[in-house]
């Protein structure tokens, strides 16, 4: 896209007018910094690269704020909401001309062991607990998670969901799902991540947070690597102009993952290098903020763990509404089949296992399919409107019988009929001898049509690794010390999910840690 | 001796390249030599000077505006959608550079509110286009009706379809 960073002149004028009311503060800043003129800035970027050119700390600052948040997705908006509520002056920026990044095009599924509606008890869907959710985090990521971080999310998830509903007006769907790798029904569908982003933005703006789009952070200022040396501010590019913004309380990096950063992907996980892979992400999902943080001493970890979403649109790789049904439905009895009509894995398997099981089928294995029935639609958090739209766009295929469905797809109908009949029997007997799937009563056998199929294939989706943080969302440097006044939350951080993130654990990660960061950065003394 | 000849050859090749780049860039796109913010609607030459911006045999547009253009350019015949930068549709409709950017030597990008001020609310617009195929271009589950107009309706370059970054089949006819 051309010209995504055209400056928003009216907004800049507005903000400078507002800040001139604090003009006396700016003057005293300028005086104070003139005294320290000529100081070099910390820059640990690799020698020989453009970023490694030596930089001088700004002699004067063009603007200042108390809290600066980089990124307007779930984590950024959550941090903005909490910091603003706690009385800090918040400026939240995004390099793109739209807000919400990946979060606003996200599927909107949120895992928590409870919710204010008590859906699990209401629908008789069994037990769950914070501890069980925490254990699933660790197991789902092969114990690569930092337990203290996973614990923060498991403990805070329910509260944060209720917060978005009560204070942000978020409306979630009246369904509760069991999805890959989870041992309980705890995934809450909302239809789209925009529900949560807008709820958090509403809270943030209500308490005075200011959003500025088309504003790209191009450096983080820090004087040196001394553990007492805090981050001082950022350099921001708007259109063709660069400004330096002084930050009094601190910075929260909430810039998301790097699935669209081909160089970074190739560096950490060569298997995913190159153009052959589709990707679910928006074009802004690149890793420059990780590099800028590393250049001032931040540690990063587990950058090699990059997740494939198993059920993306096979042509474009996008995660549209139809691509959510394969993820939402395992707890309701949907079935995954090869294009020859046979099951190939437990539908409750975690994402990395499902992705690699498909890839192991070889190039002729593309695409595989999810089969579901009409009566499952609302129970798995879908809507008639979505299904109709999906049919109109040719994403869903529908037929009155399984045999007809197979014919429409071009799949051997005997095989598919046999597979579904066997699966129905497994549901009745409470046992899956083929793949050991845990059967539950909420799984509906497929007896009455119409029946639907949606094609699917893995696409690059989520980065489990990133900046190292502690339970307070503070960024840790390569020596193990907190970098004063620097926080990070959401997909840009590493160590929460280990080697593989369970679906619907991302939004709670972002909102819980965003809130922790917001609370802590608001408390910082200038 | 050889070095001297080499240097002379290198210099002339260099000069030749510069001239070629200069000549080529003039025809790369019909960028105006100046912007005359008080030019009359159809007076192309006021900004484009002697550069030919209209096809051969096109009528003289100096005294025309969008209403008169429409006598030949309809939705079905010689449709101009996507063929001119958006700013030209404004200029032809007698909305000049100054009317949006104000009197300034350094015009900046506009904000969406300025478009809405004349073109009406985005929710009404979404209502108007609800039957467009394959989907309503003015609303989405992601951004509702509040996506910045300029993300698609570019004024000083060719318009784009923002959705097609992900939704490859959303090939709307965008003005």
C-alpha cells in the first residue's frame, strides 16, 4: 500500500495546542536537556547495519507525555485503558493508518476458566479451574513457558473478560467451547476481535487516552546499559517528519508479532522462510520494535516458535469467519477429514499437531476439510448470518446428506459416509479408538442435515517468542535486570505460551498483561 | 592514456544516463509542473502546462466541468472510475485544492471528518451500498463504517481497494 503514513495535520495541531498549556514544562525540559547536550545514546544494534550508526540523545524534545503505548491492538488498548483509569496521561500510537492491527481482524475467541454469565455451569459443560487452565498452558507449550507468566494470565483471564463486558460494553456470544489442547470448555466466542478492541478503546478514551495513527516509532532512547538507566522517550516518524517524544512514566511496547517479517522468520525458524507460505496476519506484523528494544539491551527468547493456524483459507491464507468454525467446533462434535474422506487426527489436538499432521499428508493432501452439521452452528458460537455469507462467498459447501456433500467436494462418498458413521458410534460409546479423542456429551452426532464442509490448510499465524518480561510486564535486559520504565505486553513478548500457544489464549494474554503493564507504568514516578 | 579515455567514456555514459532519466521521468506519470489552486474546473493546462493529458481527438475541456464531462462519460460508456486521481473529480466539480487544504504553501493530508462534512455520514453511505457484490465495501466486521475514506479513495495517486490485502476476491469498482 502506498502512503500509509501520511501525517494527520489537524490532529498534530490539536495536540501541540493542548501541550502548549503545559508549555512551562516543555521549556524547563529543554533547559534541563541543554545542560546534558552531546550525550550518546545506547545502541547495541549489530555493527555494519543501518541501525548501528551512533546516535546522540535528543537535545530537545518536540513533545512529552506520561505514558506512551506502542500499538493499538488488544494489549495496547488494555494498557491504555488501565493506565488512563489510574490517572496517567496516555498517548497510544500506531504506525498504520487504521487502529487494531491483527487484533481487530482477529476471530474473537477468549479462554478463561470463568465468566460473569457462568456459561459452563449453565450449559452443564463440566469442571474447570484457574489451576487447570494454567496446567494446559504448560502442557500445550511443552513446558517451554515461564510458569510465572502463564500463571498471571490464567489467574487474570476471568476478571479481564468481565471488565471488557462491564466497562467496555463488549457483547460475547452465549456459547462456551472446548478447543484444541484445552482440557475444559473455556473458550468464549464473540465473532470478531473488534468486539474486545472497541470495548478497551472505549474505556481508554473515556478516561482521556489519546490515539494517534500513522505514527511510527523509529527508535527508543536510553542513555546506557546501566541497570539504573531508564528509557527516556522515543523517536516517532509522521509522514516525512521525525519528532522526539519524552516519556515521563514509561513506555509499553504492544506492537504485536512478526509473522509478516520474512527476514526475522527466516532467521529464527528457517522452515518458515520464503514466499511459499500463506499468512493470516495484517501487513504491519513486523518485528522492528523487537529490534529497537534489543538495541537498547532488552533480552528476547523463543523467537523460533512460530505457529501455523491449521484451518486458514487454503487459497489466501486468511482467517475469516468460516475459518473459525474448524477451531471452534471440536467440543461440539465436528470432524476433520482428508480430501479422501478419512480422519487423520483427534479434533481436540493442539494447533501445531494439527498443522503438521496435514503437512505430513504431502502436497496432494491440500486441502483437508472440517465437516459439521446445521444443529451445531449456534452451539459452536457461529451464526446463521455468518453461514449464509460463507455460502455466498463459496467458503462453505452445503448438502442434505453426507454422501451428497462428499460428491460436491469431489471426495469419495463411501469413505466420508463411513467416517461419519464411525464417529457417531464413537460419540455413543464414549470412546475414540482411532485417535483417543476425549468424548463429551456436548458433542453432537451428525445424523440430521443439512451438513457443511469448509476447506482448510495451515498458514503462518502467531509468534510465541519475543521480548523477555517478568510478571509485572517489565522488560528484562540481557543481564537479567529490569530496564527501568520499559514494559511490554501481548504477542511482542515471549515465554507465556512456550513452544505452542493454545487457541483462544492469546486475547487473555494480551488483555491481562496489557492491564498489568498499564497499572504498573501509571504508578511510575516521573 | 587508457585511463584518460576510460574516464572520458565513463563521463559521457554518465551524462547520457542522466539525460535519459530526466527525459523518461517527465513521461512516467503526468505529474503537473505547478498546481494552480484557482484553476477553472476543466482547465487541464493550468497545472499540466503543455503536457498531453487527454487522449488524441478529445474535445477541448477548458470550459467544461464534471456535469458536461458526464454527457459522454457515463457508468456504461467511457466510465472514468479509477482512471483519474480523486482530486481531479473534486477539481472538475469545482472543489479546488484550497477548498479542502486551505490556503497554504505546504498542503497536508486531510482527516476523514473533512470528507464526511460534504459526502455525508458513513453509516448512510454503507446503507446506500449494501447490495454491492461480493460484499458491502463501506462496512466490515473489523472496522464497522469507520475506516478512513482515503485508504481506498486516494486523491493524488490511483485509488486502491484496502480489503484486497487479505480478501483477494473483493474487486470493487473504486472511484
